[in-house]
C-alpha cells in the first residue's frame, strides 16, 4: 500500500539551482499537484522524478503532464525512493532543475535489442545540439549524461556500451528502473508517458561543478566459482564449477538451497575481476531447475570471486565526505543506490542512520535493479552525480 502520510517536502531556498520535493499522496493528481506546488517557478526548466511502481502509471503520467505543463518531465519506477528525509517507500520524489543553471535535453530509446552505434550517435548528437543551443558552459567539458533503463530488459550491457562509445569524453551514470522488488514490470518515463523495454537518456549542461562517482563496500575473498554452463540471453547460470549452480553457491555460503533468498544474495555477492577492480554480478533468484538468475550479464568461462561486505556506512560516509571536500557543500547529489544495499541495511537495522546521512548530504534518488557508470552495468553500488552550488566557469560563447 502507498503511504498516505503528509505532504510534499521541498528545499526552502527559492534561489537554489535545484529544488526537491516528495509526495506520499496515494492519488496521482494529488501527488502531482503537491510536487508542482513545491517545484514550479518561472525558471523551471526540467523535472526528474522517481516513483513507486504501486502508482497507477498511466494516470500518474497524465497528472504530471498536467501539473508541469510546458516543462519536460522524465523519470522511472523504483525499488524504493531516496527522499529529502532519506529512504522512503511507496512515494514519488522529484527534482526541479532551474534553466538559469542547467540546459537539459532528453531522449527516449526504444527497441533496446536493436540499439546500435548509428542510433546511439544520432541520439547523442541530437542531445548535444539541443543543449548547445541553450548552453550555459562549453558542452564537451561541462556536461554529463543520466541513463534510466528498464531494469528487466536484459539489454543494459549492449545499450550502455554503445551509448558510451557515442558519448566519448562526456561522463555518464544512471540506474535501472525497479518495481518495488516484484521483478515483474519496470518502466521509464519520457515524452509524456511510461514505457517498458526502453531507456531514457538525459543530457545536462551546467556551469556548476559536478562529479560522477561510484562506490561499493564489498571486498574479495579467496574462493572462486567458474561459470561452466550459462544461458547468456536470459542471464542464467546453470552450473558453477561443473555442479548445479544453486547447490554450489549454497555450499559456498554454508546454507541449504531452500534458505537462499535476496537477503543472502545481498550479504554474499559474487564479482568479476577486471584489472584491479571487482564488478559485482548480483544474483536475482534461484530457479526451479536449480539455476541462478543474475541482474548482470554472465557467460560461460567467467570466473566469479566470492565477496564479503565491509561496513557500508563507513564507506558511504567516506565517499560523501570526499565529494564535499572536492566540490564544497553540494547543491544536490542524485543517487542510484542498488536495492540490495538497502536490503542489507534493513537486515542490519541501519536504515535510520543511513537515512540521516543521505539527508544531511542532500542525496535524492532511488533504489535500482542495477547501476550504470561510464558505460558499465554494475550491481550493489551507490552511483551518482554530486553537483556543487557555485559556478566555476563563465558562460558559454
């Protein structure tokens, strides 16, 4: 059930380059009205939102279109929201970008399976041209891209790698849409309605300083598992070390197969090592045939390293403090936080302290089914962009 508790919260500073709001209203028109009351002003240029999949999406889209008439709106469904007060659930959170500080352009990508470099280049060129017409700073050096993808499309790797090639030096980050942990239907929103099997690319040009970042709190163990039989198309591993996948993973974590659940996957993830870095490949579920479904691409022959969590709160506090040192107190951090991280915090009883840290650091965002960083699809990370509050460059010429 959606939480009907009170009213939208917004940044109080009317001159802030970004305003934020959250509504817990159940009814779409009432929720959209609350958000608009908090965000609308004469210089509002773009609205980015993240919402629970519990909302009737067609009605919500219509309500947002009406409430923000004439202002482009984009967003996605979530596996939980990050509000101005920290973690939320069953609500809608939104960010209003001031056109005096941000030139924003948005594109919808459909037919993800057929996405190629020609289409990617066409989309990126169109976004850059649109931003360049209204640019506040040199586009190539002072822009970033946000990607929102259908979290159950199984096309993230192909789409992201192709987009990254087209983006060149422009940094990118993003998250895969969720559906309140049901793993059934996820949606992105652009062009006035919600879409499945689609992606949204948002290009942002600004004179404000920013930093795209990612972090995770997982550390490698000695144990390795080799994928000896996989269904790459369905991201399903049938065998690990030439044994049934679920049985071998259960042996690794010291539990019976029947005890394997999202809470276990969150605490005992697996990762692929590339160079000195480990990229987590999170398990989605155990299937009836004893195979394991993953959130990221898996294929025959890859070696998976067992990982163990270090203190998440300590890692998060260190990362946020570093961003504050480099950028000054941020105007906002847009955060894409894997839902398995939140599940771990819930298991450990640390959600209240994490919420206080996120609120203090001005983080707004959502819990994802996967994160994106510079063209790579990753899991169990906190990924985003920190935006400073004071311009560091002059106007574009």
